[in-house]
C-alpha cells in the first residue's frame, strides 16, 4: 500500500529545487529592472576621481643597512680566536616597501613616511605608468614620521592638497597605496575620529583615524576626499595581527605641509620651545581653579628668562587656545608649538582668576632657551630641566630636578630618559634643585655622567656617555 506521507529525502530535494528556481527568477527580474530604475543614468562610481589621483601615488622600494648590536666581548680579537668564533657582520642589509605621494610635479617632490626611507642607501620610486626613478632624500623628521624625497620632474602628476582642519567625522575617504607590495590598491571608508593623540606612535601626534583598509605597504600613501584632494598621509594601523582591522591612522595634510616646507628649506626640522611646562586640566583641577572649562592645559612651571616668562604666562594659567585652535590637553600645546618655526608667534588664550587673557610669545631656539637656564653641557642638548613643580606628586618629599622636555633621538632620549623623570643625583652627588644640578653637569667635560632617576615609584641609574 502506497503511503500518503512524503519521503523526507524527496521533499528536501524538491524544496531546494524550487528555492533555487525562485532565486533565479528574482535575480533575473532585478537585473532586468535595474537599467529602467536608473533611467539610463550612469551608476554612482568613484572611478573618475581615482583615475585622476592614482598617477600621483607612487610605490617606493628601499635598500639600506642597520648596524648590528654585538656583545662587547665579540669585538675583542683575542676572545674570538680563543673560542674560535668567526668574524661577525657589523651591518645587516634591509629592504622595505611603501608608498608616496607627489605633491609638486614641477620640482618632483614626493612625500612619504620617515620609517619607509629610514637607513636607506637606495630609494626606488615606481610610477603608475611603470616608470622607475632613483630618488634623492631631501630631509626627514622622525618626530612626525614625515620624509621628503625628490625624483626627476618628467611628466609627473601631483595631487591637490586639501585643508585637513575642515575634516569632519563621517566624511568619506579613499586610501591609495601599495599594501603588501601587491601594487597600487584603492580602499574606501570614512573618517572615524580626529585628533588622535597619546598613541605612542610618533613624537607629535594629531592623527586622522579611518576605517578605510590600510595594510603594511600603505605607509606613506594617500588618504583623499571624494574630490580627489589629499587630506592625509597613511602611516600606521592598530592591529594585533599585522593586517587591517578597520583602525588606521593618517598624518593630517596640514601637518605634512608645515613639516615639508621646513624640510625643503633646511633639510631638517629646527624645533623651538617657549619654556613652559603644562599638564592636562582635569575636573578636580578645574574645580580647584574655580572655572567651568573641563578641557585645556594648566601651566605648572615657567623657565626664567624664557619666551613664556616674557609673554606673561604664569603658573596656574589655564590655556584654552593656541593660535585660535582649541586646546584639549597638554599634548595639544606641545603639538601646536612643536610644529612652529623658530621666530614665529604663538597666541595664547588663557584663564587667570576667572578672566580671559590674550598673550603672545615668540618661539625660541632650544639652545637659546637652554642658555637661559644656564645649561651648558652639550651632552644634554635637546633637554629642558627645571625645579619640581608644586603640583607634582613628588613635590616636598623628593629632592631633585625634573626633565620637562626631551627631544626624540637626542642622547638623553636614547639613554632612556623621558619627560617627567626626576634626577636626584649626578655621579652619586645629590642634587636638590636646578642650581645644584647645573653646577655639577656644567663642570663635567669628560667621562660619563651617572644619573639616578626616579619615575613614579621606581628608581634606576642611567649612564650618559
């Protein structure tokens, strides 16, 4: 007797067949209706903009070398012969791939990241049309990770520069570069955040954050808006795997312009300072100062004879704006001043005793500011020292001097000293204040300097050779 119950296997097969047929019908219907829905108009596309910009984005390949650190015993010929250790190479060859952007076609100027061309003996630039050129390094700045190179100005295309200060979160952007050495690649996304700082990637940070896919090899490439204007130079990603997870960072083009102008003129960046130490304004400090603002930077100390003192800045002033731009933190003040040339004016808007004041200082050379504090030892160049400020947690129970600023790449930086460190002794002689510190370090002409340094609750000895 035939059963009226449908066989499960046959039922499943029939259902899948019907489903597949329906999908085919729906897909065909949608495909047939699409041209009528747009009435013959072209579909939206970024292709015209991309075609205009991509000739200005180049691939960069470098070859260089780095010195290999060795155990000092390996430098002793007797030690090597005794243990039959062969001679070791003192340098290691390096290769890197990255991207760059032509910003001046008439002069053949290409901007990229410092880390793309660092330690390079040879820089090869490949254009989209297949041409290759050997590039010359004009200058680089590790603090902002910007480098400027030059190629022959032969039928080049440059990208137009935008005003990155006008960017807004949510603006559409396109990233163009050379990820993983694959060749020119285009990805899209939006501006996820602006003014990202405190990431520890560079010395001066004011990053554009984007979710446009950025991968190794994109470094130095272009981040453009939908008009095809350069808004940033792609430089880093946040990732635990080394690949894009939708968090990429680009240097704003306005910062790039300021750096490249100095690199073209001087071949290097001559940063100045004004001699003021600041800290972030938090709610507790705002309440203590009796002000409504909850963001800004508090001046905690002023170097005697410095531009800050001459401008009238005083400890306790709350900086709200620098050159008309709002200040959210102490790092904002450092960034705004650090990007200015020596001799340029800095306009401050500050709050003092619940009154707003306008003050103007002139950026001075670091050595000039150092000379006002009578720091003469050349081994301490690039650093600014001062007495421990009253609002420091160390004030009153630690005797010593505080390192207000230290230039990345300086001798002290390489030795491991950082901003906020407190030096309590030099060559095992206690230093209770700036006067005692200067007297000792200025008298040391030869031999090493031994600093005892406190950082938070930790202490260590650091040798300055």
